């Protein structure tokens, strides 16, 4: 099986990242208000030709996500993820929290359903049998049909973890990350296998603040896996 016959595609449709996020923010903020009352936390779907986002419009990248096809058996796809401390509520493994999940590729929240069957996700740390549940995989967020991850869901497994006797864990904290314009933050790679289809891949955040990345409950990118 080669890359041309089995590949991963990130769709691009809007002209500029700032324009696309503004449009989606308007839609999903009203959606989140209906779902979460006063403590609304916007859901963002990145659908542009850029792989980074500036959440507080200060000219610095706060969130970077890029998907790849690896062509390796049992490790077909990977997503490189880099995000500032504010997105995950902390700069240590004990403080920071981040979960992931997959849905179908529906724009309206009430048409989305959360998918876990047939999908396996992990980081090299999880795959090395260091996780406490010993299944070598990241447990995905699973919610009822049409449910947004607001408030922060109980299902799913934190992906920013380490054991007490380790210096590094599943994600690494860096004082300066190039893709985040020199800001401090977290970086890691999530590998996954999934059946062919159209998905949103979601990173899910605590979203306990009132501005910037700390306001965002989840970020999704559209992914198409073709046979």
C-alpha cells in the first residue's frame, strides 16, 4: 500500500486563517452558549490552508497542528501538536490537561457523533507500556450524539502525562517553540489508525478562562482518510 493509494488529506477551503476563524467563532460561540449557559466556551474548526492559529490576535501563533501520512505499518497517520501553556491550563505534567476525540465531519454540532470503534490513538510514551491502564493506547473522548465537549468531559484520557520517576512524559514542555513564535508550551506527536472515512480530529481543553486559548473548549481539524 503506498501513499497515493492510502493517504490523509487536510481540507482547505477558506482564503485566510483570520477570516475563517472569525466566521466559525461567530457560529460556534452561539452554539456553545446554548449548550453551556453562562460559561460558554467556543468550539473552533480549523478549515484553512494554514496549520497554526493565533487565538488572541497578538501576532503570535498559539496553536500548531499538522497531520501526516507516514506509510509505516501500524503507524499510518500522525499529528504533530504544539500549543501554549494557556491552552491546557499549565506548564507541568501535573497541571496540564488535554484530551482527544474523533467525530464525523458534520458542521452542525447536533449532527455530530463521537467515534471510537476502529480507531486507535497513542503517543510513543503510551505505546511503550508506560500508561497506568496498560492498554498502550489513548482512551478517546466519547459523548452522546450531538453533544459538545462542554463542560470538560469525564470520558477520555489525559494525553499530557508522565510517571513520577521520569523527566519526560507523553508530551514535552519547552521554554521556546519555533512554531509558536518562541512562546513556551507543549509539543508531542499523536499517532492513530482509523478506517477510511471523513472525520474531525478534536483536541479538547479545560477552557476555564475568559480570553485567548483559555477560552477555547475544543479545536477540530477535518481529516479525510482514503482507501
